[in-house]
C-alpha cells in the first residue's frame, strides 16, 4: 500500500528540536500542546550521534530549534558536533537565553547562521504576544550582539491578525538590525497555533495588503535583503508542498528522540514513530512506518490521485487534513478541489471577522 | 537596490553562504539558510574563484584558459551568473 521504500533520496535537512522548554509563551507556537519536560530530553551524546548520523545519511543542513534551544546548556557542544558532521548549522532562537559571550562561543563552535524571532515591530504588542515583559527589548540587544560577533542574521516574524498591519515596520526593523534575510511567516495552525486559531486568523483584506507590501519591498530591496514569505493556507486555492512533500526533504528529531517526518506528525493517530534510542536515522527514513505511510503518491485518494499537481504539492499537509477533515488520508482542505474547501474559507472569514478571543497562552492550562 | 556587478567587481560569497561538496549526491552546492543552490561545472568553477580578491575579469580570463573558450564570451556569462546570485543575496562585491 504505502509509498515505495526503494531508491529513497536522503533528506536534505534535519530539524533538531532539542527541547520544548522556553521562557516565552507565544500563542501561535507550533509546538504540541502536550509539551515534553526536561527529564524526557535526549542526553548530549545521543544528540551528537544524531548529528553524525544525519551527516552520513546525506543531510546538508541542520536547523537547531525547540522550544528554546539555548535552554540546553550543551548547545555549544551540539553545534560543534553538527559542524563536525559537515552540516550547515542554523540556530533558530527567541534570543532570550543568549548573550554576547555565548554567541561568541557558538560562533567559535562553528555556528553558520542565527535566525532570531520577533513577535512584532514594537515592544508593547510584541511583549503581549510573547507573554513576557521586556522580551522585545532583549531581542533587539541580541540581534545587535549577533551582528557584533559577525554571525549572519535572519529575522523571523510570525504574522497574524494582531501584527499583520506592521509588515512594513518589520521590514524596516530587519534593515535596522542589519539582517541579511527576513522571514515573514503567516501563522500555521498547528499545536498552540491551532488552539488559538480564531485569535490569530487575519482577514483576506489584511492578508492581501501584507502580500502587496512584501512584493513591493522585495523589488525595492533586491540584493540587500532577502525576504522569504510563507503564505497562509486557509485563503489559498492550492496547498503548499508541506515540508517539501512528506518524508522527501526533512527529518525531525523531537526532544525525546522520536524521529518524525514533520514536527506536527504526532497529531496523526495510528502512526508509529521510531526513536533514535533504538533506530538509526537511515532505517527510520527508509523503512519507518510514519515515513513510508505518506511518502510519494501511492497513498493518495481522489482528487489528488489523478491531479497533475500531485508531485508539485504532494497533496498538501497531512496534519491539516486531519485537523479539518478528520482524516489524514484526505486531500488538504486548503485545496479548492477539496469538498471541504468552501467550509474552510467560510470558517476563516467568520473567525477573522469576529472579535478576537483572548489568547490561550502556551504552557497555561486555561 | 545595490550597484550591479561589473568586470572590475571582486565578488565573494556572502558570510552566511557556504560552498560545499555534497558527497552523497556527488555534486557541489552553495548552502544558505533555507536555500540550496546546486551548481553545475561552470558555476562551481566560477564560485570557487570568488575569493573577494579576484576580479570578474580575472576570473573570466582563468576560465577562458581552463575551458579553452573566448574570454569575451565567458566574461558576459560569468557576469550574468554572478549578477543572478547577487540578486538572490548569495554573492556580493567585496568593497575595495
Ligand atoms: C517553534 S520555534 C522554536 C525556536 C524559538 N523558540 C523561536 O521562537 O524562534 C521555531 C520557528 O517557528 C516559528 N513558528 C512558531 N510557531 C509558528 C507557527 N504557528 N507558524 C509559523 N511559524 C511558527 C518561530 O517564529 C520560529 O522561527
Ligand atoms: S514560538 Fe515562542 S513559545 Fe514557541 S518555542 Fe519559540 S519563543 Fe517559545
Ligand atoms: S487535488 Fe491534491 S494534488 Fe491536486 S492541487 Fe489539490 S492537493 Fe494538490
């Protein structure tokens, strides 16, 4: 039934989620609502082995993320291990637990690049989203410290109804902070983000205005600032190739060592996930149930099965299909060919038009 | 927009880009965050010379000798390739 296990191209990148611990409480956070505690986390040696295995398997990049990866005191050692494995090493961070001295140590360990997130372009709104007073000011200091050590900087901003009007200010902030790249990512509705969807969903008019701003800035800043724009799903006509296609480009290792095709894959019932404590990355990638299950096109139903985009978007996102259609095997409802698409658009329009409900902050029980 | 490259430019990879051999797939790539550029033989020959000290004209002359091709033609191709990578934020002109 499932996709072919022969002749599988190795993954291009490893997403290493070192921890779920984090000092911030972003309501859009894509981490699962059931967060792993410190005691479940892999020890240093296990992570070093994961890096080495990823390099041998053919991965070229590692994105070190979390949670807040700097919550791990062995971060420097892990960066060093990643570089020794030949991986281009990118740190994805909120910045909160870093300082100039630690950034220097990370650079000395071989770190290639820092991706720093901000919650908004101005401190009041940003701190309210982050759930911590003073967070934004700290981030600006960290951005300066990143550049002072000579490390290249990407600024990342997740946008949603509370900050989407500030896209021009976020672009200006990226230039002020001397970032070479800006990632404007519309909030995706996984984990805490799904729990807060109505508080995050922008209107179509807000989305179109933001897209126009990004397009204009891209032309104006060509050669100076690269702007990556992650488009939202609910107002789209066709889905994105989620993760570049299931188990085609990315491999995720979760804090507890579970090996996943995408960071939200654990929401899908009935999938078995291998763990680095007992399975090699190579074995998981080629034969792991969760990897084989939706790889390629054999698993597809109609309308994907006979669609000429099936090897372009690979049927969209399985987790979104589950979340909306209640069936991980269904076509992604972001696709206009899905029978649920109109209902999805209506839901987005309804949620974005209503008064935003209060945030359900990450880590709180409410 | 930054100034276009010319024959006198001294191109270099930007700090966050890394030229690397992809041994698993037997090819050369340039890595940048969330980006991967796969290089053909010519692109690799050009980029491996982008040290920030050699000018576009010098790089073209070297390639002309190596590939036994007319330098005038090569210079235009090299410039077009580098300008494209500069627009993508991977190559920049090393300030003198
Ligand atoms: C989960 S965070 C972990 C790293 C670090 N704590 C941070 O926030 O930068 C990884 C990246 O995903 C982004 N992100 C988090 N939730 C998201 C969502 N729902 N949609 C899109 N991007 C999201 C963050 O801004 C960050 O760049
Ligand atoms: S998105 Fe926010 S809450 Fe989630 S891990 Fe990053 S900083 Fe922490
Ligand atoms: S029907 Fe399936 S393959 Fe075709 S565009 Fe929609 S999601 Fe993609």
